[in-house]
C-alpha cells in the first residue's frame, strides 16, 4: 500500500511554490466544452482530480494535448457525447461540473452521482434548482441499496432551450454557483444568480469564461449577472489560428496548508505564487496564535515564521464561506491548535462530518473532544509520530503537518486522497527541509 513516511521535528525553511488551484481547474476544464475555439490552459496542477477531468474530456471526444509542464491545449470541436463516463464521474465530486457545461453546450447531459471526499451529506438540490430554473428538465435515476433504501444514482438533464432568468440559491454553494454560471453563459437573455458563493475559484471561472467571450459580471459578490452569448471564441476572429491561453489562479488552500506547515514546525518559509488577499483570514488566525505572517509588498509572496520558543496561543476558529475562514483549512489549523497552549474551539459550519481526522490526530497525542458542530482542542506540548491514515484530502494534509511537527516517525496511508489535490507535495516539502518520502 502506498504511504508517506515522515521523520518529524525538522523546522521547515526556504522557498516553496504554489500550484494552480484544484477547485478552479476542475471547473475550468469542463468549461472548455462551452468554447467554440481551442484554448490553452496553463498552471494546471499535477493532481489526480485533473487526470480524471482530462480523461472525461477525452472520453467525450475532446482533443487534449499536453504541451508543456502544467499546460494543456484543449479542443472540444468534435465532442458529440453528453454522458459523463460513469467510472470517472464517481471518482470525483467536481464531475458534476460536466452536467452544467454539457447542458450549456448541447442541451443534454447525463452523469452518475459524483464521488469525492465523504464529508457527510453532499446534496445537489441547488445545482438542480439552477438547471431547472433555466429551463432544463431533470430526471433523477434511482436505485435501491442492499437495505432496500432508495437513492439517486444518476442525473439526466434535457432542454430545448435555456432561457436567462433569476436564480435565487437557498444555500450558499460553490458547486451550485459554478454550475449555474456554466449552464447560463450561452442561454438566451440575462441570468442573475443571487446568494452566490464568492470563493476565488468562482471569480477564476468567470474570468476564464469572460476571457473567452462570455459576459459575466459580479463574480466574487453575492449577485452574479450573466448576459448570454451565442459563441465563446474570445476575440479570436473566425478562421484565425490564434489560441488563447488562460492561467489558473494559485491555490488558496495549498498556500494555506504550507502556511500551517511552516508555522507548526516553527520554521521560516517564503511561499511564492500566492494572492495575499485570498489568505487574509488564514493569516489572521495564524497571527492570533503568535505566528508571524508577512505579505511581501508588491510580490506574490507570503513569509511565515515563528520567533522565539514560546508555545503557540490558543484561538477559536469558525469555518464559513469565503471570505470567512475556509472549511478546507480547518483540519490543518487544528494541528497547530493541538500544540498551542490552552483551549481552542473549532466550529464547522459548512460540512457535517469534517472531523474524521480527530481520531487519527489523537493517535499522535492530541487532546480533542468533539461537540455537536465542532471540536474543543486542549493543546498539548508536543505530538508524537504514529501510524495514521488520510481520511479525506484535507484530513490527509493535516496528517502531513502533524507528522512534520511531531517527534519521531509518522506513517500515513490512504494517500490517494492527498494526491487528488496536492501537486508534487513530497518534492515540494523536501525542498524546504521536510524529511518525507513516498513508499
Ligand atoms: N449544499 C446543499 N445543496 C447543494 C449544494 C450544497 O445543501 O445543492 C450544502 C452542502 O451540503 C454544504 C454547503 O452547501 O453544507 C456548501 O457546499 P458547496 O456546494 O459550497 O460545496 P462543494 O461545491 O461541494 C466545494 C469544494 C470543497 C469545499 C466546499 C466549500 C470543489 C470541487 N469542492 O465543494 O472542497 O469544501 O466547496 O468551500 O470546489 C476540498 O477541496 O477539500 C473540498 C472538499
């Protein structure tokens, strides 16, 4: 079984580089189905969720060519299929973006219910609300499990015409906001999406589509307006051979993970290729713990370091949609709090089951109690190495940080979760002095 082996106790020091954002690229790649010209996507992270997206594109009939490290030329001209291959759909949560993109492209889409991290119930009612409000008819294909209970196994969408309208989401949802954008960029007329999520990856998807000729405004606010356009070919004149290149935004959560790792190991790390304002809430929480975080003026660098030998201070975190503290940083931050002095409270307001890592962290000596919607962490002076597993992507990232900060050796299994979302994590961390290897 593949695993990471970490010898803890080394301060991380030096320079590390952030890759393109997972949660952006998994929407941008399906969005290429909406284009009427080929495009080049750059700064694509080398992660297994990207591999799955590219496989889906290829199986739908797209031409995908790797033209350099992290660069792909994608042409969807010959796509005629509208069914997302089942095996791939089930491997990843973001496969549902193919529903919105295919619906927007050809008025039909079918996909098995998506897989991905198990963080409790992950409904898609808001996605369906968006599709149906735009004029699509959704059929839920149901099955029964071994206990005879009915569940939704796949979704099929169909429409003669998508028409611009007002979509008011009942829940602030990243996925539903992205899917509403994908389905409406080529609809007739004007669509408004209210109660949108505001994450950087939503802005990135809108920027990509606008660059290719869409008319989307308000991304990053609670209300997005989309004026439907018949074609998406950028400013490229018909018949021209110019291909536009779009670079994926840096990964806010990968950067945050490196920040937490630098802090927990009491290191001094320059994290390059970041957008500092995306990291504000993470930086603020780290500062509350006594960690120094400096944004390097006019550069895309953030420096994270710890001075002296005082223990970290305890603090409280509450996860919230952007610009609040990201749920995708909650497990990593919990590691720091587990070695801080005093009691910290964590409140998780996005996912009902994002505390699987607690059992693993306890194996390393952490003192954490679960509450109805969160956790109470009583800091201990130090963690010790142990055999643990990556229960999901961010839980796995937390185990790496814990292993790096702990005394002794840590072995992490189920690392496929981590490799879904972190590009070359072993090489990158070794570059700043971590003693970690993949076995
Ligand atoms: N929700 C509904 N109905 C829906 C959709 C969502 O009730 O139709 C609820 C969810 O149950 C949850 C809340 O709304 O309580 C927020 O869910 P959201 O739709 O925003 O999450 P998502 O789009 O499924 C994305 C990221 C997650 C990240 C969340 C929150 C991708 C591919 N995934 O998920 O990333 O935790 O937003 O920021 O973008 C990760 O990267 O580790 C990860 C899990």
